[in-house]
């Protein structure tokens, strides 16, 4: 994905341990090369996984190579074009990147294993849907992270708010009460388009729709316009800039300043807040983004990763064995607890029930979504017309006119590169 919910950086490493043979085979070791991204899993987790996998899969040696996100799309595309057996056998990719690799024809169809072995019916929708094209599954969900509301418990108490809101109407009302006495009810930047996307989906709308192989922007629909109106009303209950996103300035620093009651962010951002203002350490809480009704939470953009198997692997059986282990309940539970992620299945949400931030994420992830599954969506994000649309509406422009203009730009950008 173009913008990650988790901060990832550059390092290359390799973990190798001893091994035996695949069950039923008597030959020597076969090395399976696995590309995983920096910071997706801790070094200790990978060490324990490698040792356990090689002990239970005699004949397979794991060569886990850590990659950096910068330039990874080009690197993966190059690997998919290599000769058979000359590249990685399993690759971690951003969930919204899968479409690009499918479009080039470089991935193995994993539908059979997904149905027969991996319990795909329970997968998080925001991870599973971007990995599925037509009726075929290419990307297998590994882990997820998504936005929640991080809030100041003390400011809620002072405002007489006894429990977090469950509906949008309650959220607006509570935020209005919090937006007083020199405090911002919420800090919501005007161009936080991932949060806006959740509101669009919650209203039943889409950022773009596909028909007969062509994609069109769809911000002009009544559903999307209702979402923009809700965003406008919520954003007005604070002093977030209309013409910038959540990283300009970084909202962790604004929240750490002590005069903001809420932000919308991944729970991990709380650590950055506390590092800048340790006094907030015990004052922060988390709740899922509220939905239209109390029956279910709001839709959220799901970030995270899928696992794929290149077509040019020389040992599909061994590659899928690695995927099976990584996406199975045992190592999903351990990964989620180690890294404070959401596991890949709704049925495994209990693994993080004891961690407030991750538990709030898991509730939202059950209703998560991803960006449109066009292989050209990166062209939209590169110079995002959704951001400029939001700014124009927040500064008084006509929503319908600006939505039409932004939709046209989305359509053009998806078509410019062949979509």
C-alpha cells in the first residue's frame, strides 16, 4: 500500500536454522526463500517460528529475508519475472498491492488451499477482498491494523461522558461537549482521506466502482456526499487544518500538547504521544470508530499484509506449507500478541482481548475495507484528488460540484495508465 498504517524502514537480514525432510520424503534439505517486510514481525518471533517450522517440516530450510518498503513494488515485480526457482517462494505484500502483481500475471492461484485448508470464510474482509479477483484468491491475509479513536479519559470524565460513544450521533454530541474550555473536541486534519473513506463505506458508498473492466470515481453519489457532510461536521469540532493531512503536522505531537480530547489513528500512535508527554500515559483510552447505529461499529480502512506465492517458485508444496503455518491459529495468535496486530480471522479476535488498543482495532477490523482493487489505484494516491476535494468542501465550496470534479480526476487517473 502507498501509505502504511505502521512505520516501516530499511534493513536486510537472513535467519537460517537446521532442518530435516518433508513428511514422506527422504531427500536432503530444500530451502524456501521468504521475503518479509521490516518491522512486520520481531526478530524473536521469526527465530521461534523458523525453529518450530523446520522441526515440524523435515527437509525444509527457511531463508527469511527482510525487505524495506521503499522501492518494494519494483523489486517484487522484478522477482516475479525471474526464471523458475530463481526468486523468493513466499512474499509478504501490502494488502492493497496485490492487484498490481495479479495484473502482471505473476502470482499463484491459492483458491484451493484457501477454501480447503485456511478457513477463508473467517478472514478479515479488508485483507481478503484485495487479494481476491473474480473467484480466485491470490493474496492470503497475514495481519491487520486499522484506525480507532484514541481519547483522553480524563477529559471525557470532566465533560461528564461516562462511556465512549457507540453511534455517530453520540460521537458528534460528545465531541461538541468536549470542544470547550480551551480544548479541541477532536483533532481531525482536513485531508485525512482514509478516515473519510470509512465514512463513505459506512454510508454504502465507494471511492470508485468497476464495470466491465473500467473504473470510475464515485464521490458524487448521495452516500459519498452524506459521508463528506458528516466528516465536515466532525472536523469542525476542533482546529485541524483544512488543507493538510494527519502527518502535517504529525497528529501525535498535536495530541501530546495536552489540549485535544480525541484523534483517529492506529493504537500504536499512542506510544509516540506518551513519549512526547509522559503525563498522558495513564490517561489514554481507545474505542472503535462509531457506526451509524449501535448495532455495529463504523467501517474502517484496513491496512496490513497478505502473503503471496509467485508462479515461478520451484516448490509450490513447500511454499504453501510456509503460508499454512504463518496464517494458522498458532502463529497468528503469537504474532498478534507480540506485535499488537489484529489476527487474520474474526474468530481469532480473542487473542488480543486483553490489550485495549488492539481489541478496539479487532472490533473495527471485522467491518474493514480496502481501497479499490484497481491495479492503477496507486496513480490516484500519488496526487490524490480526494484530498483536494475535502479541503475545498471544508473551506466552503459546493460539495456536489467538487465531488464531480474529484470523481472525474479519479476516473482519468485510473484510465491514464491503462486501467
